């Protein structure tokens, strides 16, 4: 079955989906996006993702393309037309089409694109059970990483550098030697005292939806959480390390650069939290 995309009011074959050459998302990366996981035909953490989309739009002063109830209908229709059971739903809003000018256009309707693709959850689970390697990389991004903007070139360069070095993810490191986050994930460690450590929310990182849900799950499970920066050296000496995102859920990191984390196998805390997160997300989606 061919993939179907939504582009500004029309459902079209994915191969034919296109935007105007003067769409500001294309020319200026003037837009925001969200990625929702779909499991067993249900959107995970839909409400928080839509809340974050609204916040990103407000921060960039972009008008919502439609009311939330209408957007939810579009998301589900894209899922339905793609027969999506397990996968990802990507939706992007830009400031719209206008003659090229750095300043905001006086009159432009926001553009909305929604796409869907399947994900092999068996393969993703196998990756988690094997663990992944993170490669450190200088954080050269702008100072508003709390906005989920489509301007991702520094992230792309970091991810590619990690891939070329044999890694799965890049861990971005600020000028003080502290890990901010991954190129497309939030970064976590279990320190030598057994505490769960992740950077506190600020403009240097994205407020991950999976991150927020995981913190709730961890607290309910009695895991002590500390929100603070940690250095690369502390991460390499940690009991465990892992990443979180809508696409990876909770995935253990078993190596950072050339340093093996713990015993080189996925840690028990990370794997337990992965299980609890998936259970909690599925329960909320069914509510």
C-alpha cells in the first residue's frame, strides 16, 4: 500500500507530496515539529506532544494551522490511511508561504504537513537489549534548544559524526564539559550512588515528552532522581547510561566514546524503566 501524506488540506501519495518553493520552512527553517510514537494503533503521549507544539508555536509567534480537535482528526486520518499500527507520526508547522524576506510576512497562512511511517518494534527492542554506543561531540547549537524547531543542521552534523565513528547517537557537550543531550534524544546516567541523573530543563535542552513521562514512572518506582548537569567523565564512570525519545523509548548506552559503561551490558535500571515506560504510555493511550 502506498504511503499517504497530509499537506495543507489534502491527502496525497507520499511520492507526490510537496510544498511551495517559498515556504518559509524550506527557505528559513522557520517552523516547528513533533514526532509521536504509535503502538498498537494508538498515539502515545498525544496530549503532551500537542501541548509542546503549541508552546513552540507561541515562542516563534507562528499561528496554529487549525484548532486542536481538527488537528487530532488529521493525525488519526493519516494513521488510518497508512494502516499504521506501530510506527511514527511526524507533523510540521511552518510560518507559511511568502516572498522571501527575513522579517515575518504580514499575511501568510501557516503550513501543516503530516507523514507516517512504520517502525519495527522487534528490532527496536533488540537494539535496547544489546545497548548502543554514544559518541561525544561539541554542542554548537543555538541558545533556544527548548523550542522544537526544524532548524536541525548542528544535530545532523553531530549525528553523522557519531555514525562515522561507529556510534548510534551523539552526546552533545557544552563549553564547560557537561553533557547537554543527544542529537535527537535526552541523556541520562545512573551515578555511582544509584541516583538517576539528567540535566534540568533549560534553554540548552528540549523538554522531552518521554523524559517527562519517564520521570513520573521512575518516581513511582522509587528511583531517586537528580536534575543537574553531568560531565563526560562522570558519565563514563557511571553505573549505567541511557537515552530517551519518542522513537527510542528508553535505550541503554553501553559505551561512550571508547569507555565501556558498567559491565558493558544494558543496565537493570534502564531496562526496568523501559518496561515501565511502555506499560504506562500504553495505559494512558487506552484511557
